[in-house]
C-alpha cells in the first residue's frame, strides 16, 4: 500500500516538474533545453484571493487555454498557505507557465509615503517559498503599477529594494534562479526613466531580472506599428540589457478586438528585443476585457448571485469574436528566436537617470532604502539629491504618445477593481 502511495506522489511531482524551467540570459528568456522563450500569456484571476487552488476549474481553463495557444498565465494575488500542487501540475501538463505577483492586497508597495518592511518581505517570501518548487513558475513580480506619476517616482527605490531583498532571499535558500521583475504602468513621461532605473547600476544584485509594461496603445484595425507607438517603444529598448515584455495588453475600443498587434510583437521588428505579451484578461466581467465567460450575467441582488453578477467558475465559454481572433493570430505566429548556446550577450546596464523636477525625482544611482527604513524628509532629500551631478542622465529614450495609466490600472493587479466591485465576494464563496 505504502509503495503505491509513494509511487503516486512521485508521479504527481514528476508531472509538475516535467516542464522545462525558465531562466534569464542577457535580454532573453530561455528554457532549460536551450530554446528562447516567448510569452503568449493570459491574465488569470477568477477570484480575488487565489485562482490556483481549485483544480477542477484549473483543468477546464487550462484545456481551453491550450486550444487558444497560450503558454503563460499571470496571476496577481495568491494565498501562500494554499495547496497549489494540483493546479500547477494541470497547467504544466498543458505547457503553461506562471508569472505571479508576490504582493497581496495589504502588502503592496504604495506610491504615496512608500515603505518596505519586514512584514511585507515575509509575505513576499511566503509566496516565493510556495511557488519556487514548481518548474513552470517563470517569474515573480515585486509590484504592479506602483508608480503612475512623476512625483511618485520616489517610490522607485522602494520597489528596487524589494527586488534586492527578494533576490537575496531566493539565493540564500538556494532556490532555482527564478527571475524577479516589475510590471509598469505605461506613462509616457515616466516610462523611459523607470525602465532604465530598474536595470541600472553596477550591482546586479540590486537590479531587476526583467521589466514589463502594461500597454494599451495598439487600438482598433486602423492602428499600426508606427501609429500605436510600438515602433518607439521598441526604439527605446534596443540596447536594454534585461528581458522586457508586455505584462498587460489588448485594447477593447474601438471594436472589433482583432489583436493585430500580436503579429508585430512576434514579428521580426520586435522579437529581437521583446519577449512576448500577456493579454488582459481571461474572465469576462464589467470591464469587457474577458476572453471567456462562465454564463450570462445575473442580477447581483438575487439570492446566491455573485456580488458583481458574473459567475466565476464552471465551463468556460469563448467570448465571440475576441477568442477566435486571438487564437487565429497566435496560430500563425511562431517566432524562432535564438538558441541559448549561440547567444553571447554584450549589453551593459543603462545609466541611472538624473533628477528632473515633476518627471523623475530620483537622482542617479541613489542608495536603496534599508529594510524597515521609513520614508521621511531626510530620505526624500537623499533620493532627490542623489549621486553627484553627471553620474547619470535623463534617459535618451523618447516618450511615445501615451500619457495616462493603462486600463489595467483599474484593477491594480486585480486588487482595486476586485476589492471595490467584489467587496462581498469572499463571503459569497
């Protein structure tokens, strides 16, 4: 009997670990078998706290995601104490990787009066402890759209400090070198400095392993590589030394939602520099970004109805024509990339951007906050004064036409939206 149980446990573990783990080399992702990895992803957050603990639901969704052509999901909030083995195995079996945000509704780094303390770090570590064991964990986010204004840039050193401490913890535990990165709002005036700041400096232990952008710029069938600003986004990263990808994308206005930008993202102009995209989002709800639904919307005041009227479990039904448009795009797009053995990167970190009032209020490669260091006037002064003049420069990258936070910010990593709209959802479950 015990030998049978042990065999089942070993078989289950082998299933989760059958998928090739992902690592970073230079500005690209690679699987352990040496192939460059391009993200074809879906934002996946059915419930506010954790969509990865109900394997029956994971099986239904993973099967349809495989049909769609997805190889990645992004999950914004998880319960580190939950049992995720079955769901992670299900997604691994479908060839699907996970990028997971480390924060929760109460531990995220704030733009105003930022702080980074032991309780936040411990919560981040707990998520890492749980998900580092799965080979299909592709990466961790230390923040989602924390910075959205120029004078909010004083929070950037706190995000970078979080990455520093999380990476140090990962290394101290001898975990697999799972990449740690950040998901940024697409603020045109802020973006060039932000992406360079998170990669700059001579101390690799303080730099992010990857950077990503929530960008909703290619909108409607009349758009193009140039009109959307994708051409300028790409021009800004041709010398970027760490991987970069779109962590949210997929305009819904004007309709139809044809996902024509995917041909550019996985085409010859962008694949030398970009590592793919994550489409926002899987489930259909009030914002109309969903690729699938779990039934017709119901009256939220009816007995037993979900608080927002949208069912969040059951058999997923493709939303027409959005699902088929995306599926048809991905079926035709198979970027070849480069083999890891043939890739010898020579890119170096960008200069740390200098202080520019109201635009980027961090001066050069400032010393990062220590764990538990409270933001105050002295810290603000050290951040804005920074290094001596000339140690960094405001990035030479050129802003694109956009100047507002992405539509994805409405959910703050599925946080604000779900807390506001689904405030009673925890009780309903």
